[in-house]
C-alpha cells in the first residue's frame, strides 16, 4: 500500500530560483534562508520517498483567465517548465506517475472534489523552485511528481477549510493505492506577503509563526479563516497558506514536527520552511 | 453568502474578483502573451501597437506608457500578469513594491527587513 510519510512546507518565491542560478546561497542575504534546508535534505535521503505530491499555484504560465480551475491536478507522464517571461531559469522535465494521478482523480471525484484533470501541464516557479530547494542541483530524477494546482490568483478562491479537505481526500486516495510507494507531500508558497497595491510589502510575522505552530497538531484552528480574513491579516498573497493547509490535510496519522525555519524577508515575503513526519 | 459580498475596502488592496478580471481581460491577456520571447520582442519594438492588438483601453495604454503599476491594477491588471510586463522592463517585485508605495527601493527593502524585528 502507498503511504504518506510526511509533509514539507516551503516558499516558492522566484527570487530563490534566481539566487540558486547565481549560486549566491551563502551570501549574507540568503544564508539563513538556505540554512533551513539541510535537515530536509538529510530526511529525504534517509526516507527515500518515491513520489512527491506538490500543491502550488500557477502564476499565469499554464492557466490564463480564460479558463481558471479552482483545483487542477496533473495526470501526465512528464511536466515541462517553460519561460515565465521575466528571466527565471527553467528546470529539466519533472517525471509524473499517470497511474497514481488517475487513481487520485477517480477517488477525488467519487469523494465530490470535481477537479480539473490535466494531461499536459506546464509548471512554473510555484513547483520548480521547491523542486530545486528539496533536490539541489536538480537531483530529482528518481522522483515522480504529482502537481496539484490551487487557484490563488483570481477571486473567488477556495476556503482554507476546503483546501484542507482536498488534502484529506487526496491523502485517503493515496493510502488506498495498492502499490508500495512512499509519498512526501509539499505545500508551497506563503507565508504572509502582499505584492500589489499601496500596501505592498506587508508581512505579518506573528501570524506566520502562529500558523506554523497550529499546523503541527491543531490545523483545525486555521480553518475558520476566510479568504478575506487571510487577505487582511496576511496580505493578498498570504492566501497561499491554502497550499500548506492542503499538505497538512493529507497527513492523517500521528504528525510530528521534525524541523522548521522562518526568515524575513526573502524578496517581499515571510519565508517559512517546515518538515512534518506522518506515522 | 460569498466572502466577496463584504465590500468594506481593505486599505491599499484591490480584490482581483470578477469585476476586475472582466475590466482587465485584454490588458492581462496582453501581459500573458509576454511569456513568449517573440511576443516580448514585438512588444518592445512598438509597445502601443502591441497594446492595440489586445484592445487595451486608452487609460490602460497610458498606464503602460507611464509604467504606472497602481494605475494598471486599478484598471483591472492582475499582479501576476503585470509581473511579466514589469519583468521585461527589468523590474523585480521589490522594484514594483517601491513604485507602488512611493518609497525608494532602499526604503522599501528597509521596511521589509523591519517586519522581521
């Protein structure tokens, strides 16, 4: 049977990809952020997961506003990283697992999550930056990846509770899969930040730290927030907390925090990093 | 009831909802096209002709000409698509933040650092 062994929360800020490309991870601005990752690398090396399910949002690469799914899932043999228009490096293709994707789709729709199923899906920094962070030097060739896209760009957006429940449903689907696979789940984006408007530059450290605390064993406490609440408290892009909640939703066993890091600022953002085991 | 029924403004924030998405459709579509290098080259060679192709309003064209990010947001621009326009001009998110808040780049960066105190 497939088993979800843990979850990782990580930023996906484009500037991180730029820093990796320029090899400036050890410079004063970046060091304390990148220092948050070796414990995760060690855990991945010792646990050897086969599959990564990655919750992210598409920032206008695959999806335009002509068709904007609230939830979409990849069901492709591979996913290609394309030019995003402003200079971030692409990464080598990411390998998919079509059988597991379709199993999850079948179970999700049965469970009344009517998700958009994508047999082609271009991936942007929302997915490529976390891949580079988890597997430096693009050493993810042994991993199969299932991308799950949550709308964070256009209102109305799904509620935190709905995203957590989507995670729950995906978690149940994975654990009913007959193959022996070890699965890690990534919740990417966040934490608090606002890119647009006169309030650009808003970061709410206290709220971010509270969210990281609650995510471990009281995620329910975060499900009362509306998208409007998150926008007010954590900024227009603070709604990316939804991806962390979806990740946490997939973890249905005994959850333990193994590691965390939080650093302000990376670009315009409070950058959280978190590793949770699920036994 | 939708959370969008609460019309109380959030200071310094435009909710990119159906109203804004309709208003900015052509502008955002133009920006979305800039994912491709050929489109970026065409835009750079004659910005206003390129805007015409996507049916931008005169207000939107003026805001493009003036690099007026707040003006573009008010006229339906989505920050995710505007980033492709601004990125092509060599502006990153901190430059855009400074432009929108009326701060110098150094002041904007300092504000971000202070958020960590």
